[in-house]
């Protein structure tokens, strides 16, 4: 059962920033938050419902980046014409997140803030070189996905900050996203992309260790799947042992690289 708490429903971003704090947590869909509260892992005295703030659901192009409001649901990301045109890989991956209920209710901001180690979105956003925009009453700051995700269920966000948007450089990298799963969340996920700027070959590996990891190179020949798999620290659980997950990682890395080299693209 959930404990006793109050709910605030601001309609403007400034109002929300004045409400959040150590004992007052913001939420969008609540798909992860309410599970944690039922398990007594979180016991906030107040919840700040962000669904009434239109700014947090905006999707727009801003120069050389795609800006996605943190309150945008997975279904919206999967179907929005702007996102599909600018970052088709992200749309494709999001359409396969969780189940229909999670996709309809969960949001990109909530997904990242919960920092579930087996997040599909964290892996693909790392590959796409995305950043998160954090805002508080005193100002804004930008963090990369690597800077933001510090560990399982642990991020760099401060108690008075709100994740307001996710920004993806455009033209976005293109590639494939492969995952192995027999539960709602993947055991191992690999994204292989080719970008037009910076390091042309980017390989993100998620769902297997505490946080997703990024590998970059000038060409796909420079990646060695066996070495990459040996270098990760898988979290053993009911979906597999350390040895098993390293084997899966090596297999998926090889498959992802082969797919991209063959010209396959998601989205």
C-alpha cells in the first residue's frame, strides 16, 4: 500500500520548481515512482504532478538539435513526425519499450530520472550523444547521459532540480538497436550507430552493467567484441550469470556491427 501524501498540480514550470525538494518529488506518469513507493523505497510527503505543464511536453527543433520535453510519453516519441524524421532510431527503440501501458503512461524524463539499469532509452540516447537539460529556480545546466547516470537508480540531479528536456544532436546518428530479453526489460542491449560528426562509429552497451557504456572508433574494424564483453561488469540476476551476460554481449555486439556495416537501419 502507498503511504499518506499530498499532491500538488502546478500549471507553470516556475510553480513546479518552487515546489520540488527533498520531501516533494516530481512525477509524470509515475510508472516507476509508484512501484518504489509501494515497496517503501521512497516515502515522499508530497508529489508534484507535472502533467499540467505544456512546456514539458513540447517537441521542437532548435538549430542543430532536437529538443524533447521531459514529459513526452513513449508513445508520443514513437509516433511524432518531427522525432521520426530527425531521430528515427529513437522512435523505433521507444516503440519497443516495456508494454503498452508503460508506453502510454511513462515519459522520457521519468525513465531517465529513475535510472533503471536496464533502460532501453538510456542506451540509445547515449549512442546518439544526447544531453539532458536540468533546471532549478537558480538556473539551468546541461549534462551528457554519462554525466547524468551515476549508478543504479542514482543520477546527478539535485533535489531542487527538474529534468525539463532531452536534446539530441541533428542530423542524428543512424544505426540499429538489438536487445535480448525474456522479461519486460532486456538482459543485454546494444546500439551501433554511424554519426556524421565526431566519432563516426559509436557503440553503446546497456542493460548488462550498472550504467550503459559507450565505445567509439574511427571504423568498425577497431572494435573487438570479445574484448568489449570481457571489459564489462555484468550484474548477475535471474536473467543470467556474469559469464552468460558477457557471452550475450559479445554476440549482440558482433550482430549489431554486422547489421550496420550491411546498411541496416532502425527507424
